[in-house]
C-alpha cells in the first residue's frame, strides 16, 4: 500500500492511532471510533484493510504504517497520500 493512497477513513484511523499511541501503548477500537468519529464497525473494517496492507498489526502501527502517513508541510497542509473516498 505504500504506492497507493490512503482514503479518508484509513487516514483518520492511522492518524488517530499515531496520536493515541504517543501516550499509550495500546489503542482499543472503541478509542479509535471515538477519536475518529466513526462507528465501531467502520473502524473494524478499516483496520482489517490496513492490516491486510501491512500498515497495522496487533501492536498498532507498523513501520510501513508510519511511513504511509502524509507529511504536514510548513503551512499546516497535508501533502502526499490522501485520496477522496
């Protein structure tokens, strides 16, 4: 998935995981759902897709997951791998 672009749900889940994991070693799906403003079912499906792509695993974000996160430029805008959908 490193060449593919993230959709909005994937982007939201990865960024929420990264933010929460800064302070906590473990992130629950319910915490992600609350942080991302998604249903638990949407989080579950999105995490399955991200895990299949190697961006997450049972411990959270993988190195590939961190690498897939878009980069914030000096103007506070994301550049990189975000698509519509």
